[in-house]
């Protein structure tokens, strides 16, 4: 059987936490976006592990769905980030405060 | 050969969504064929498609058709939300062309993206599986990320899109992790399967953590506190028609999911999810109503007001009864009418005055310059505050009643106190509009476009008529809230 399923769940939890911490402490929108992708991939790992543990295909199907949807999200996300970059603004989310009161 | 009969293929259940999607694709193609000066017709085509989709929801009323292996359902609940969402989408499309032209943004993609977001929201209303819920949320979110940044040369619009994208992606991560944990705890991805498992074996730590993460993701989409940080900036930076659409339709769709998941799938473990949801409701009421007082920009004020309104809608979910859910559904319908109206007035003023038109000082003496806009805005403000005989009063009354019956005093007390506080900022808008402008002589009245005028009058009449005869819609809400899975 190899590595037990809960080991994968721990790994997925660690990856998810790392991604979430990255989103909170990094400032460059591209890096934040990569951290979000890390979170989504942690979810995929969890789905795959649970799927194998439960011997059901739902989780694997869900993981494929997540992969496809996150690809679409990346396309839109990168376009938005590039648009901000081309406006000549610093790639730093802390300086995005045009609307603070 | 694969046996397809057990998959439950039933396109009729998804007919409204399919019509909207087909319209989106049609508009995408027509955009290439129509000369740029005639893009108004794309709005007409979109409106026609939305009307057809409204017709397609009729057979779903009173039905109970679970389809596609239990991932979607065609029932009164879905039909109720479809009608709210489609009407919102229809009115948005009608007020858009003039506003977009004033910003030089009259592109066909606007309608395509709005229709795509609509399809996602309607899928959410019909979703009975974690997979379709995720798909619906992403479909509406990705389209709205682009729409928020639609004024792409405007720095605020860009910033709003970027913030929505990054925080939205973050929230999607939590939502998905919650779904993975719920799947791990119950071994099912359909709400039916989850409800069966939970009904038989109760809750576990894994399930509760999963539900917690799910609440984070959904509360973000419903812009409920403490997951509301994006709301003011995104609402302010996005083009006002997009904000109008987003504030009403996204919230309605998010509450469709919250209602179906908590009242229908997890009724047996209400004791476990009551505290997190009550916390979100109370914090939303507090933050929304208090911070709105200090706002000087009308879009931001309405953003905080929307956070508070999300709190009121959540109150109806707390008792976990179908009576409470009916009250929430009624509140969503009322919110759609009055909040759409309020944002539509902001859109109309901004079309005339430009970007500065969303600052509250620019509204001084609006009664004397544009009596129609000011009068309808007064109706919407009174309704949002919950003053009779508007629909907002009964919406609040209906969500308070199940709380009394279930003896949930803490949320009720917070709701009543914050409602009184909210009078201050809603009525301040009315007072500002009544204040006579300083410059001597009355400025010339500028006419409002006929379509906008008609829509505003329609919304304000609906606000009052629903306030005088609330039982008609409440009976519909009651039918819709009698959920089967």
C-alpha cells in the first residue's frame, strides 16, 4: 500500500498553510498569485489522497475540475496583473491604496 | 455501451442557464459583425436572451427534478433565485449602454461577461453538489474579476480588479479546502449524500473544520464581515454599473448556496454551525452599520450598507427552520429591488457628473436639480433603513420573527440596535439631497434618460407595493424554502 493516506493529508495541510502565509506576507501580486496556486494544489493533493483512501473517484474528478478552473483563473489573473504593470505602477500591493479613506 | 439512463441527463433543469450561456456566445459572435457605433443592439440581444431565460424558469416552479447524478436540481428554490438574478441582470443590461458610452467603454465583451457571470450565479442557485457549487462560484468570480477592471485605463478600476482577484482567489482556496475536508469526512460530494451521512453518523472534527472553511469562502462571496475587506475598494473602483450588478446578484447567489447547504444539507448538526454563522451575522451587522457612518463616498457607503444587509439576510438562516429560510429569501428579493435602485441612482448621477458624482457633497441639493433621482433615492434609502411602508420594513420584520420563535436573543438584540444606528447614515443621504445648494439661482434641470427613469420608477414602486402587500412574495418565498434534496 505504500505511504498511508493521512501522511498525504498532513503534507497537503502544510502546503496549504504555506500558501496562505505567503498570501498574507508577500507584497508582489505575482508572488501572491503563485501562493494562491500553491493553496489550490494542496487542495488537489487532499482530494487525490482522500479519493484513494475512500476508493471513490469523486475526489479525482474534483481535482481535475480544480485544475481546469484554476487554469482559467490564471489566464484572467495574469492579464489583470500585466495591465496594472503596464500602467507603470509598482508591483507592491501595499502601495495599492488609491481608495483608502 | 455505457448506460446513460442512470446519469439523470435532463437538460430542462438547466434550460435557463443554457439560454443565458447561448446568449453570451451569440453576443460574442455578433460583436464581431456589428459596427462599433451600433453596440447598443448587443444590449438588446442580451436583454432578449435574459427574457427568454425568465420564461424557461417557469416550468421549474413547483418541480423537484434532480439531474446529472444529483449535482443540480430544478425546484422552486432555484426558480425563485433565477427570477431575482435574471431580473437584476435584465435591468443592469438596460441601464448599461448609456453609462458605458459616457466612459468610452462600449464594448461587446461587457455583455458577454455579464451573461457569463449570470450563468454562474444561476448554476449556484441550482447546485446540489460541492462540484457544481465550486464551478458556479468560479464562473461568476472570474467574469466579475474582469468586469471590475473593465475601465482598464482607470487606475482605480485596475486596483479594484487586482484586489478582487487576489482576495477572491484566496477565499476560493479556503472554500475548496473546506470542500475537500467535507468530502473526506463524509465520502460524498453531493449534498444529498452528505446529508445522509451526517444524519446517520453525526459530526466529526474533520467535518466541522471543513464547514468552517466553507463558511469563510461563502461569507467572502456574500461580502459578510469579517471577510468583507475587499468590498469597499472593489465596489468603489469598479465601474458603477458593474458594482450595481455585483452588489445585488453576487450576494443573492451566495445566499442561495448558504441557504441550501446549511438548512438542507446540515440540519441535523445545527448546534455545530450556529455559532460560526451567528458570529458572522453579528460582526457584519456591527461593522457594516458602524463604518458606513464615516463614509463620504456613496459607493463605499452602500458597500458597508451591503455588508450590514448580508448580516440581516444571515439572521434568517440561523434558526435552521424553513420559516427562517423563507424570511431570508424574502429579504434577498427585497434587497435586490432596493439596492439595485439605490445603485442605479448613483449610476445615473455619475453618468451626468462624472467620477466625482459618487462623492456625497456632489449630491447636495439634488432634489432641486433632479427631483426624480432624488425622490426615488429617498424611497430606496428609507427602505434600506427599514422604515414602513417600504419593503425593507417587512423584510426586517420577517427575519426577526423566526429569531423570536427560536429564542435567539443575542443576534436579535444586535440587529435591532444596529438598525437604529443605520437610520443615521441612510437618512443623512436624504438630508444632503434636501439641502439647498449654495449657488444662487436654480441650476437647469438635466433630464434623466427615459430607460433609466422608467427603471427607477419601477423599482421604487416595487419597493412600496411590496411593502404594502408583502404576503404575495412571502408566500412564494415560503414555497421556495420548502426544500427537498
